[in-house]
């Protein structure tokens, strides 16, 4: 599985408090090790597009677009 982040993502990431950035990195490492790990709790947030949200903390979530790897 490949992942990438947009410049807009990195700008928002830099605005996060340092402790939240650390938790986001930890969540991403877990995702890279096992994308289907039950701790991720992915939720689809768009009716038509494959846009998902995943909890980082109670007050922070990451949002991403799931693309077909064959595309």
C-alpha cells in the first residue's frame, strides 16, 4: 500500500500541537504496519467518493482518499 500527503496536509500538520503530531505519527506507523488494524476505525465520510476519516485522538481525525492501486 502506498500513501502520500498533499502540501495542504503538511501545512495543516505543522499547525498541530507537538503532542498531536507525535500521536499522528504513531497512528501512521501503525497504519503502515497493518492498514487493517482494528484501532484505526476508518469511517466513510462521503456518499459517492472513497473519502475516509480515521481517529488520531478524541478531538483529532485524519481524512484521506482511498484510490485504487491499479489506477
